[in-house]
C-alpha cells in the first residue's frame, strides 16, 4: 500500500483541478481504496477506476496476492514482478479503448513497461516513486561506493554509510 496511498492522493489532487483521472489497478487494490475513491467520485471528482485482472495463477502466486504486502515470503518477489509486467498488454488494450484517449501516464516505478506505452501513445509519462530524500541519498552513496556492499560477509552485517555528518549505520 506504500505506493498506492500517495498515488490515490495524486489522483485526487489532479481531479480537484479538473483533470479526468483513470486509475488502472488490480481488483484487490481497487477494493482497498474503494471508500476513499468512492467518496471522491460521489463528490463529483472526475475519477474512474478500471480494474485489470492480476495474472497471479500464471506465475504461481495464490489468489489475492496482488500487492507486495500480501506475499507469503520475499521469495515470491520475482513471480510478483513477472505478473506485474504481464499487465502490459491488458493495460495497452485499456488505453487504446479509452475515450477520450489518455493525455499523460503517471505510473509507479515498479511498472517499467509503462515507459514503452507512453512512447507508443506519444504522451508524457511521469514516474512516481515513494522514496524519501534520505533513502535516495543512501542509495546514491552506495551506488558510487559499491565496495561497501561487495565487502560484506553476510547480509546481516552492519556497515557505515559514508559522507553523512552523523554516523549512519
């Protein structure tokens, strides 16, 4: 839900400014935000919710495992993201059928195929990710200093992230 909550907030903000918003999501995720979105829609905001079937069976997931927080183990991440990428064709078909056609695509960073779709439809794409500045800076420092992670003996070993004014371990 960590990415969906701010995406729903963005949808509401855009709709409050007169933008027609279509949220394409899985049935389970749509249900999670039904109360908030129903109130927004009932208040007259131009928001549409279009569920797209999540291909959980095709990748060996259990029914309802449509979000990372619903996975039984982190070992299911690869099949989960494989299923996410399998949404490309159904989402493309939805976009082709939209009237009026989409004028912009805002998508989660975990859905890389949306860049391709935006190009195909010749519309701008805005990438959304929910990382805070601190997390982004840590990732940048670790990317520039790969040896820090490469020299760890186990994934439980602590290490210091350099270049911060205070000790970050």
